[in-house]
C-alpha cells in the first residue's frame, strides 16, 4: 500500500469475509461525537477532549471509504446509488421531522419567551435541510438561536463521496484500472488543503473537502490493496496509539498525510476486536443524527448545571433510545427496499451493512 509503512509486504485478512466489530466501533465513534460536543453545547468552556468529535468523523469516513468501495464490486451503478440513498436519506428525513414537530414545539413550551412555534417556519426548515445542501441550522426555540443539528454538515460530504465512488467504480475506462485510479486519487487528495491555502480559500464548504476526502480515500485505498495487506495485532495497536498521539498533539493538515495509518488502525481494530455487540444492527447512524438535538433539548431543560460528565451520560442514554427506534422502524425497513432496484449484493457486503 503506497505510503503505508505499517503494512508493506503483508497480506490482508478479509474484513469483509470474517466476523468483525465495525458496527460496534462505529457506535463508539458516534458516542465520541457526543463527548466532543458536550463542552461547547453546555457552555462549559474548552477541553482537549473536544478533539474526539474530530477523530470520530475522520474515522467514520475511513471506514466508509473501505466499505463503500467494497459494495461497488457487486451490482450495477443504479443499484449502488439506490442502496446509498436508502442508507442516508430515510433516517435523516425522519430526524428532521422529529426536530420540527417534537423538539422545536417542546422548546417553546419550555421557554415561551423565545416566541411561538409555527408551521411555516417548520416547513421552511424541512425544505432547506432535506437535500443536505445549504443547511438551515436554526429553528425558533433553539437556545440562543443555535443549530438544532450541527452534526448534519458531514452528511453532504458523505453523499458527495458516494457520488465520487460512482465515477471511480462504474465508468468503464476507470473501472478497469480501479486500484491505480483510487491510489492516484488518494495521493492527489493530499494536495487539496495546501492548494486551497495557496489560493487563499477560506470557505468551510471547500476546506472540509481537504480534510475528509483523504480520510475517505484512505479507506478506499486500503480496500484496493487488501490482497497485499494483513491485519497484524501489534501493528494495529501501534497504529491506534499513533493515531491517538497524532490527533491529541497536532491539528489541521499535519494529520492528513498519515490518513492511511489512521484508516489501518480503525479497520484493523474492526478485525482484532472480538465482540458480538451490534453484529446484527447498526445504531451508529441513529446516534449521530439524534445526538445533537437531544443535547440541545437537555440544555434547554437546564442540564448544563449537572456538569459535563452527567450531560454525556444522560445524552448518550436518551440518544441510544432514539437510535434504536430509528434503526428498527426506519433505517432497517428502508434498507429492505434495496431489492426494488435490480442488482446483486454479496453476503460479505451485506454483513457489514454496506
């Protein structure tokens, strides 16, 4: 694997073909986002632990790059796109409705001084947020006019990554040389941030690409070279430690050149960590899309006075309930509709929720 000093000359033990703990790891990462957001949302000052939300998002994208690239090996381009749509949008759309018709009205009851909830504002919020483009974060009733779901910004980049893979995996000329194309794409992605700095780009919409595209393509690159790389427990643990030090001690572009190591760490942990938790379900997405609004509601109810640790525990417990219902009644049924569009998905891909 080009540039991956941890695993040159080894052979990968298939993440896709053996029982793995990636669903459990993704759930942990979603809970990390709750921890990272706890200090700013409760107005408790700054903490070094806020970096956990940054780590979680980057690792999410690395896992996604690996699994999504794997899912392209079976089926056609329109069945691929349909599966990706079903995984992102139904659960997200329902979470928008929950904010508009449950959380926002309750917020006015808790604090009537902020105004009165109305259908017009709610419909505007739904329309602006349904496509993931130009999100409307505020809706009457949120504390101090803050966002109801500040985590939703990453979903646009996730969806854009899916569309990018659509090109890499299904355009005939590129598909034939997919390993080379993905490797070159990853190498090129490392130049995005320096190029934008040179051009004095200051818009977050573009700057986030410089951070997240390398993470996603690192996972995709490891998949492409999976026949040359093996998961070694010592190397995985070393990579995990390296990742922790990297994110704790450095910021910004200093982390980007090491995304292959970061991806190897999290994907390797999915293999060597043996647990049956979340093996048959994936609550991570539900936790991710509901954690922020739940935290906002708790703040409205005065939870800031409880301190950060209790806020984290309380938010995690309540969010897991929302995530469970989202998985059972929205996400899993939606994914059951994938057969409506013809296309074949292998058992190995189904097993990891791709």
